[in-house]
C-alpha cells in the first residue's frame, strides 16, 4: 500500500523543481458568473485541463514517480 504523506508548503517547494520539466504552466482565468445568469461574483479557474494528461493529476503522478 502507498504511504500517505502530509502535504506542506515545504514539501511542495521541494518537489516543484523536480516535476517542473514535465508539467505545463497553465493559466488562471477570471469568469464573471453574471455572464451565466448566476449571482454577480467572479470565479477564478485554473485551466489544468491543458496539462498533457488533461487534468491536475499529472502533478501527483510525477511527484510519486520521482520520489
């Protein structure tokens, strides 16, 4: 069974340089929900669907492979 590790800022900072070559930098866009007939508040969306795998899961997968 895989060992569960606590996610900390320090661990993220340590892992980031190792996974950087394999992960795309994805943009954050702001969407005004009023444009969709919802209450008028902005929502920030991180477009992780632009990763090679189509999801955010590439970060965790590469982290586990490279540890």
